[in-house]
């Protein structure tokens, strides 16, 4: 049953790595120009 334990450890490691990468992406600075473009899209969509 060692293979099942190894698989569970590998899955846990993958989960942790994905969480870390996702968290880093959430913490990245969003450029002001990108924020402005998003706001323009929201205004345009709300008028339709």
C-alpha cells in the first residue's frame, strides 16, 4: 500500500505548490493602465 501513500504525498505537494503560486498571483500589483481598461469595460457594459 506504499504506492497509495506516495500518491497521497505527491497530491498534497502538488496542492501546496498550486496554492502558493495562486496566492503569489493574487498578491501581484495590477498596473494602473490595466485597472483603467477594466473600468472602461465595466462602464461600457453597464450602458448596454
